[in-house]
């Protein structure tokens, strides 16, 4: 099935935003999938359309590269890339990029790779080499590639330079994720010059991902004012430094793209004139971590359902499965969240279990063996790693089944 994400018009049919009324939304999702065994995962087409179109508006005309790590369903990737505001894929492993390159001609690898087998395949395939851009930040990564396939024996390989976008805050130190060792414009220029001087490589792009802004909710908890202050300070510092980095690197090489941002920072990164494209993915399926931002309000496009298998104590209901935990610091925020029936919560001493998950709350007293509970995952990618397919729900019925990477026999990372 070809998914048409432009076929739904929220302005013409506001009542289609069924997720605004949770009782209606989850009741319809339950009715559409009641005949399917749990665990099951579902995507609501209207909600996915809403998120994809809303992200286009937030990007303000700057193209969005889709982060496949957060999707891991080829039919969803293809549907989003058919929209006019989206262009290219940010892949998470080279094996995945090679697999996708038969159908897609603009793939950037988001992280460095030392996958020797995949590098050998890339070096021997001029078609794939023209479509895939590797990510580098260290000469050792180039040395490894040359050891696998010397420049004279292979196609020229496209590479992008990853530069650290974290904030080195006075008195506070490193704020953000630890990615590239390159931070200053001078460091980026020196590394770019080294790449440009090496045969067999072409420096084609630059990436600076500001996780402390894009991946940090700013409307959650007592510390939200501190987070907003940090993000304002970091954005101002980064805007100046990124412009300098881009200017210096362009002294060495023509850049096809300058990539930045994420789901949580589309507006602010799009306003940075040094950036030519954004990256986003998690906001499409909208795990519950993305409920905590002031700048956007995504629809819960993806969810999964588990069945109650026992009642171990009054006021407690246990479902089979549930330990589908997202990446990041080990914290309750990374657990899947029970959303229907309303009023359920994890037990603080058990959380979400690999095989069973006990739930407590007012609704638990009314659950019986065989009843179904809906959960939202925390981010996005972890859900597709647990199921072989998503069912696509539209207007109260199932219209398609879509295999995940796992359902296609792929487990890249």
C-alpha cells in the first residue's frame, strides 16, 4: 500500500483530530484491532499525517532529513519523503544505508562506522558510494577505510564532518551529548583540510546536532525555567559558533549540506542561516517524551497494546510484556507509558518488565484477565525493534499492515 499523508486535511475536518478526546481515540483504536493478538503495535494515519505536516510548518521551508533510527519502517519513511518538505535520510548504520540505497539516493550516515564488511561493500559499489555520505571526525576513521580499500582501488567516498554542538558553559562545563571531539571553528577547519588533502574522499557536508536543545523537553517539572534558560544561552552561543565553523570549513571544501536540529528544535535551528537542512524523526510517531515541549503538541501516532494476564492483588493488574525501554539515562521517563484505560501507572519497585508489567491505579481495579491496555513508547525507535509489523489504522479501521525492519529480517543495531 502507498500511504498518502496529504489525503487528510485537518483544517477541512477538525473532528478528525480524534486524539484530542482520548476516550474516543483509544476506544476506536481498540475496536479496530480487537481481533488481533497482543502484543500489537498500531499507527494512526491521521495522527501521522498531522505530525508530518506540523513539522513541515515548524521547519519554515527548510528541508527536513528523516532520521530512520526513529522510524524503522520503510513504508513510513517512503510516505514521509513523498511530502514536499522532506528530503533525504539520516541512517544509523552503514549496513542499513546500503540496504536503503537501492531505493533512495540521498543518505547520510549519522554516526561514524567501523563496519569493515559494509565499508568493503560500499567501496566496491560506485552506485551506493554516490548515494551515501559517511560521517567522520577522526583521521583514524579514514585510515581504517583506506586499509580496507586503498583509494586507487575504490570509488571516491563522500564524507561529512561531525562537529560538537554542545555548550561548554562557563562554570557548568559540558552541557549536551558527547559526540565529536571537534568543537571550535579552528579544529573543524584543520580536520576539513586534512580530509580535503586525502585522495579517495570528498568532504560533502557538515553536521552539528544540538541535543541539549532538540532533545530536552522544556515544559516538564520544576526545573523547566532552568532548562529554558540553558537552551536560550546555548542557542545563542551555537548560532555564532556554527556560522564560524561553516565559514571556515567552506574555505576548504564546497559543502552540499549543513545539517542541524532535531524534532524539538525545528523552529530555532531553521532560523539559523548557516543551516541548510534539518533532521527529525521522533516527532513523526511521537513517543511520550515529546509531550513536554512548549513549541509543539504532537499527536500520539504510534502505540502498542498488551493483554492483562493476571490480577496479583486488589488494585493491581499485570500485562504480559511491556519492558520496551527507550535509550538514554535509566529513568522512569524512558519507560513506556500506560495511556488507556486512563489512570494506570507503573509500580515504582518493578517498572516495566521484560515478560510482565504490573500496573496500579484507579483503572486497575476494573481490569480483568483478557482486557487490553494501551501504551505509548517513550521515543520512537525502540517500538519497531520489538514488533514485526505495525497495523495502519485510518477512520476507525485497519487499512494496511507494514513490516518493520525486524519484520523484514533486519536488525541493524
